[in-house]
């Protein structure tokens, strides 16, 4: 079912994007977006601007329109200090559109302005607003015949598609670009493209492929000065940390994250807007693996605020998934439900905002009598399709969360919070033909404990033994209560000596548990390693029988090591 859903989603994304590319290729676009009166908008913004924002507006108003061309780089650069202000992106967008409309800019300047407008609209959470300048950029680049600029425009379009979770199709666009190594600018584009490809692979749960891609990034370092390269190096290290974490190499993940944090402290000029956010999210994610729960508690509200407002749906998923897993791991059902409620509210708000932007942009287009009718229809079609994709993605994530919670109730033993026999039967069937080790454990003399001290004490023994097993195993191996006082551990990373050592750690830890009653609790076990035509379940059970029949408080195994 999961594969079917992914297949359908992929078909929708590819169909929409293909139709969009074909449709847009067949139509030309007017460079000047005159559907909005940006001069009027800038006047309105000047009444609510803060000191630095007002200064930027005043500096721009000193230019005559015939001076825009010669000063366009300074005008664009003047916006950078206010980009993180509340109205900064709107002010910048208005200024650059006025320059674009009235400045009689050459092709080079038009491309510069369109690229900046797309970035400002991203900062203003107007993802749909990024589409127009990006399409116009590609049109002008094609007319100029500049292959680098065409490739840059196509790459920017691929990035927009990733914001709507079209990761696979975005990668197809990025891979279809004919890259060259003829200049530093080409190498810089290749750097950005490789990082984006790797990030998209992480988004679709392919961390090993992401790592393979990231191995090729350092070769382009020479194209940058030291300060500019630091931005990409920070982002590269953060993505490596995420990938290593996904494949279970926690130590390497922590090392990469620490290096990224050190490099970020040296950073003076920000080229990549989201790198500091990515570092915070990866640190948050690794905290769960490292059982650094205090960091999670201290940072969760800050990260949730980021997740709720970021354009990067991938970031939102990482934050919410980490917190969902945290509450499940700590059995915090109330917070789990509250988080689910918050997620649903964010999803509804984003859908509402998407429709609002869609309608707003359409109304602006309808005011422009110079726009081609076919262009309006194609753009509307693209935006509606993106809205549908966003809704589908949100619903799928909500379904995954709810299914995950239902699975916990279905597959968890209510007393010990370990996995139950039903889940064990499913997992064992899936692993029986693969390399594994099977450990079955039994509490020695448990019936006598129940008879002498009562079932309440018996339940306490079960809970404490289960907690000790969970503490020893961590997240690396699954364990189950399969009935009464019997527990099972499935080892999937089967280095025999490691499994034997873990089993002994469990036995010793249970033996040393303190009790409020006059109790001495021990466990016995049987540990069997898989082999050709070998039933580890049966053999481990026989070893357990022998352990209990002899000395007890011992774990027997059939390893030849």
C-alpha cells in the first residue's frame, strides 16, 4: 500500500511538472510584471517601516529611473541588511520590481533583479510568487543564449519544485542540466546542484546515495574565496551529519555536526539562508539518538516555531518526526496528542495560506491586460497542482503519524511497554531467513515470586526487568514480551561476541537490581545464532530449558566463537 501511494504521488508530480514545462516552453512571457502597483505598495510600506527599512526606501527614492541601470547592484545590495525584518522582503520586492518596470535595464541587470526577487519572495513565504520571476529568468536567459544563465534558471525552478515535495522530479531537472567546468561560476552552480541533489535524496530516505553525492563537493572549493566556501562547507557537514545519523553511524554524525557548529561560529557573510536552521534541526535530531533529553526539552519550542514557519517542508518533517519519536520513546501520550493537534493546526494554516496566495496571485494577473491568456491559465494550473500536492503531502504525513500511534497501541505490551507477541511474530517471520541472533529470557522462579509476594510485586518485577533490558539495548535491537515472564531479543547486527556480551550485560544488570522486598531476581536465557536450515526460536528455547534445569542465572549459547 505504501509503495502504491508513493507511486501515485510520483505520477502526479511528474505529470504536473511535465505539463508545466511543456506549457511554459510554448509560451512567451512579458518581462515587466505590471499587474501590481509597486510604487503604491512602497508608499504604504513606508508608513509602517522600521528605521533601517525606512532608510533603504529613502535611499532608493533618491534615484531617478534613468539611474537604475548604473546603480542596480548597489540597489539590490542595499536590501540585504533588512532581509530578516518583518517587512524587509516586501520592501525589497517592491523596490526591485519598480526598477525592473521603469529602469530600462539590460538583460544582465534584469536577470540579477529577477533572481533577487525570487529570493525575497522565498523569505516572505510566498512560494507561488517565486514562480513568475523564475520563469521570466529562464526566458531571458534563453534569448541571451548564455548556457550558464539558462542552467541557473532551470536549477532555480528545480528548487521551487522541492519546496512542494517534488524531490524526485526536481532531481531529474537538476541531473538533466549540462554542466561544464569552464569557469568558477559553473563550478559554483555544480556545488549548489550537488548539495541540492543530496538533500533531496535525504528527503526520500536514501542517505547512502546522499553521502555518495556529498563526496564530490569538496573538489569545487577552489572556485570560492575562504569566506564564501565556509557557507557551503557548513551545509555540507550538516547534510553529512544527517546522512550518517540515518544509517546508524552516530559517532560520525556527531563529529560532522560539531565541525559544522565550529565553522558556523566563524561565518561573517551569509550566502545560504537556511544553514543555521539546518544545524539546529540536526542537533535536535541527534539529541534523541544520544538520549540528550534535556536539549530536546530546552530547544523544542524554538524548533517547533521554525518548523511551523519554514518554507522547507523537509525541515518541518524532521522536527515533528523527532518530537513524535521522543514522546513515543518516553511514553508521553499526552504530549504526543498535543503535538499531533499542533501539527494538524499548522497543516490547516498552510493549506489556507496556500489557497490565499493562489487566489491573490490570480487576481493580480487578471488585472494585467497585457499578460497572455494562455500564460495565465498555465500558471493557474501549475499553482493549483502545487496546492493539491501540498495537501496530499500533509495528509500523508498525518496518516503516517496516526498509523504509527495505532501501531504502538496494537503492538505494545501495556504493562512493560515492550513490544508484544503479535509484533514479535510479524518481525520474526520477516527476519527468519536472514542473518540474526535470537535470545529468549525467562525470570527465574517467577511463579514463586507471585505466590509469595502477590501479583502487584510480580508486575513490578516484570516492569523493572523490561526497563533494564530496554536500557541495555537502547534503540539498536528490538525486544518483546511474548508471554508471562518470557522476553525475546532479536539481534540484527550479528557479531556473535557482541550479542553474547549484550546478553551477559542484561543478565548481570537484572541480577544487581535493588528491590524494596526480600527479593533476589535473576534471569536465564538461551541465545541461538542463525544458520542454514536452523530454527533459532526452537534452539534458543532448548538452551533456555537447559539453563533453567541446571544452575539458573545463566545464558547459554550455540556460538562456535
